[in-house]
C-alpha cells in the first residue's frame, strides 16, 4: 500500500464504536479518525489494517458461521455463494 492510497477507518480491523456509537480506535493518537466514514491517505492512517472476513452469514437465520462450515451451525441451511 502506498502513502497516497485512500483508506476508510470503518473498513479497518481496529475501528470500533462504543455503546453510544461514538468512534473508537486504540491508535487514534497515531491515526486520523476524525470523519471516520471519509477516505484519507494511508499516510494519515498508518495503523490501518483491512478487516479480515472470518465467516459467512446464513441467508435464512442471519447467523455468522466460520468459513470452514458448509452448512449453518444454527439452522442447518446449506451455504449459498
């Protein structure tokens, strides 16, 4: 990733919102999280790491399953692509 690549806080694995939906990041002293839904150059958000897709959501019941399962752990519905 170059310094000029634009990234979004909301797509970073470190970004969270608290109970009142206020943005939070453990690296807000190093990254610019102001206007977190707007893109900024990577050089302004150097701790950015893209979120990792760790699963799939069942279209029938909405349960988040691990990638290795081909049927929903909750309802047994087959995974669809």
